[in-house]
């Protein structure tokens, strides 16, 4: 890629136009892309402040905004790079490492005494052990407690262990209740991402009757797409991202890219055949390591969309394992990263997915 000018999300309409015909057709089936310009007229008295905050007055008087809608899932994002540089009333400053260390000695530092076991006992891995969540989301709700107190001290090996421990927990839940067929694995890292306990931990649930609605909705959307276009939704999704230059490093038979319709900042999507594949688990770990050490992410969410663990009535045969990673912003920031737009309209995103992908491909990864 060296020598070519860096691509920008604001050029997406022309980038799609210049794709090879089959990729361009897939992009047209999947995405609706609209570019627009926002304009304003600042008073003289504001000019110095605008220059200081945004670099130049021109950057503010004409702002290019790109709106991307996934036609299949009806998820969508509004990109405006200018928002990345806007001044924030952050209110607090946080020495994060010190704050994490200061929270040491918590119940998760000694899970045997500090946390309850599930009715089927605990699952132990090399780097983690499970507990039963005290206040449950669902009938089965466990916690994968990491040996590491500091959740940012992660490696591909450790993350792979956390995930395989969670999968074994799901199998134990299924043995205990044969109807608890639908697994969900999530990780809320630090308080910005919804984590109430600093000590490194992921969470796992198993639900009955049907999958959680957002996962079932994706299954139905992908299934309708396949029936209508005789083409696999996930194959096409990867094809379009990869063809545009949004691919990020992944191990064999795993597909990963920076999303064109991210739910929020720097969202990555990882697609693998099964969560049992170590290559998928290690890829997620390596990308999280890139998040922390290349992109400077500190608070993030991870979610695993997985088919049920036992036969069910609806058809999951074409549904892969889909993993979402998203940055939730600086723990020092008091302003929430989501508001009414994200809850009820579309996601407003400052990070450029082309830049995210470029950095993850070329960034200097420091050792954890
Ligand atoms: Zn701890």
C-alpha cells in the first residue's frame, strides 16, 4: 500500500465506484452510501477559537459527512472526521494504570472465596476461572475471571483461554439444562464499556427458547439476503470490506475487517467458522492487543454471536461465528459516547475505518 494516498471514509462513494464490477455489485447490494456537506458561518470573534480547536476555519465552515446504511441489517453510521478533534469537557483526568492497580485486592483477585460457583461448579483454564454471576441477566449467567487483575495485560494466548473456558461453561450449562442452547459471550472492559468491576473478566450467558433478539435479527437478515441474491451475506460483507482495503490481520481461515457501518468507534468484525477454532480466538486476542498497543484503546466491548450449541427448529447452518470489537472511548472522559442518536437513530462515528485498518496492518505492535 506504500506510495498510494491514504483512503478516507469521506471518499467512500468514489472508492466504491472504482471497485471491480463484481465487488461493486456486492457493495450495492449491501450498502447505501450518501455524502453530504454541512455548512456554517462563524462570527469573527469565534475564528481564533475555531483555528485553535480544529486547525483551520475552512475545516469547520464546510464539513463532509458520509452516511452509510447496511441495507440488509438496517444498521447505519454517520461519519464526520471533524468530530474526532472537537473540544471535550472531560472534567476528570485519570492515571489509568494507577487506578487499575489501586483497585487490587478485590473479590475477583481471590475468586474461590470472593465469588459464588455455578450449580455445575467452576471451569478452570490456564489463565482464568469461572464464577456464577451474583445478579443475573438470564437463567445461566457466568463470569470468566482472569488471573490478571489488569484487563489490559492481554495476549492472544490469554484471550484464547478466556474464550475456551467460556465455551466449556456453555457446555456445562447445556448439560444442566438441555434447553439452555443459545450461548452469548461478552466482555465489558472498564467502566466506560459497562464493566462495574475493574479486575479483568468476561461474561457468558446461555438462554432458552430463541437466541437474543439482535442475534436472531442478524440470522434472519442474512437468511433473507441469501434467498434473494443467491449469495452468502457474510461472504459478500467480507468481500466488499476486503476489496476496499479495510481488511485487518487475521490467522488462517479467519476474516477480519474495520466495519463500514460501525456501531461506534473503531469497530472491528471478525468472522470464523466456529469459536472452537483456536485461530479465531487468537485473532480476537491479537486484534485486542492491537487495540490497546497501537490504537491506544482502553475501554472496549467484545461480543460473540454464535449459533446454538444443540439442534433447534430454525436454520443456523449458514451462520458463522461473528465477533464484534468496539472502542468505548477514554476512561478519562465524562461525556458518554452514546446519546439519543445512537439509541434511536444511527451511530455517529469520528474514527475513519480506513485509518483503523491501516494502523492495525502497519502499526508497531509493542510487547504486552
Ligand atoms: Zn483484582
